[in-house]
């Protein structure tokens, strides 16, 4: 039973698909609301890939404090629950200093964990995790993804067929508990840690496609492959969680000789577009989403100002 005496922390959340202009809108909000930005993107936690994962640049970070970006080694994984706990601690600190916490990113499960509560899943036997990890290494992620599609099609539709970490997690929960990952997230949730508006940039795929292509070409021009090459010196295991993200996986495949430069770019762009489509599908299913234009930071700021006062009362 939920604890009705518990008061979630007030926040403003800014979500949207990759490449929709969240960073620019976040900086505009931070300036007007005296805010600090907290990362809500599961790829931007990795220290080795600031360029490939489109983390805010040093110049952008200098505009206001930024938190939970680039703190995790490539070989480490992080769950939505662990991220939510770290984000809540950060939000609590921001509020204590009289600032406005701005949660910014594109990972729907992160926002869900923070605003709707975390699934209270029983612990999984580490041996089962090890078995599934070994199977992914031997058989490939798509093979286990196909199994997940049969067991939990709703969750499988939300993730990429090469997302080893999430595939393993969903399969281990299903095999260990006898219930799907989707069931746990819909039926056994803890109290939400935070509350506030989910401002969402309404960028269509047609609007995004040329921008995603241009952003990818700039990443390559500015040294994305050099960034990946340097990361290889620290960890070259393609199964490491940091390498499973879009862009990272394609760059590693090219550097290890499995993809040509042309195929690397094409596959990277294709996977980025597919990811943006999945993000849009996820956010459009959220009744709490407040849709805003993707290229109008002023509209985002105005919406945030309208909602912030009410959010603080929750």
C-alpha cells in the first residue's frame, strides 16, 4: 500500500526524442528559472562517450550546473532504479540550495521510475544473470531479443534488438519471477520519488531526419571515431554496457573491422532514426506528457514557468 504521507520532490522534466533540441531548451529554462540540469538519458551517463552520446558541451555546461553526465565507466551498467535514486538525491540537494531541478533527457523508463515509481521486483539469482550474459555473448543479442518478443512483446517493442543490458534484464525477471517485465512495471510500483510536469518536444520523424543526419556528420567531423578509439584502449569488449548504445556499437564495429566507414555511418543513422521513433511512440502513450514545439525554447520556458509553481505544491 502506498504511503500517503510521502511527499514527492517537485521537479520540471523536459523529454523528447534524440536530436529534438532538449539541450538548448534546458539552458533557456535554467537561465529563467535559476535551474540546474540533471541528466535523464541512459547513454549520457558514460564517461568515455561525451561526443557520441551528445552530452552537453563544456561551453553549455558552463552556463549552469549539470549533474549525472559522464560519470560511469564503459564496463559498468546502471539500472533505471539506481539512476532514479541518484537523481532524487541530486534533486534534493538542488532544492535545498533554492534552485530549480530540471530533469532533461530522452529515456522514458528513467522518467517513469522517477515520476511513477519503481517496479518492486524481487532479487534475481546472479547465476541466472551470468547464464543469460553468456548466451548473449555466444548467440548474439538478436537471438535473445526474439525470445523476449515471444515472452514480453510490449517491453520488447520499447527497446533495440541489440540492447543487451535491457534484454538480459527483462529475460531474467521473466524467468525468475514467472511474470513479465511489463507486468511488474504496471502492477508493483513503489511511491514516486518526484512530481512535476513532463514537458515533451513534439518533433516528428520528418522534422528530425535531416537534423539527425547533420548531427551525425558533425560528430564524425569533430572526432567521434577518435573518441571511440580512445575508449577502446580502456575497454574493447562489445558486450560492455557502454558500447551497446547507438553510435558506440557502430563505431566499435567499424574500428574492429566488422563495418566499413560507409556502412558504419548508414547503420548508425538508421538505428538513430529507429530509436527516435521508439522514443516518440513511448512518450505519445504518456497521458501526462505536455507537448511543445521542438524549435522554440521560449515556449518551453513559458510552459515551465506556468507549471513550476504548481509542481512545488505537490
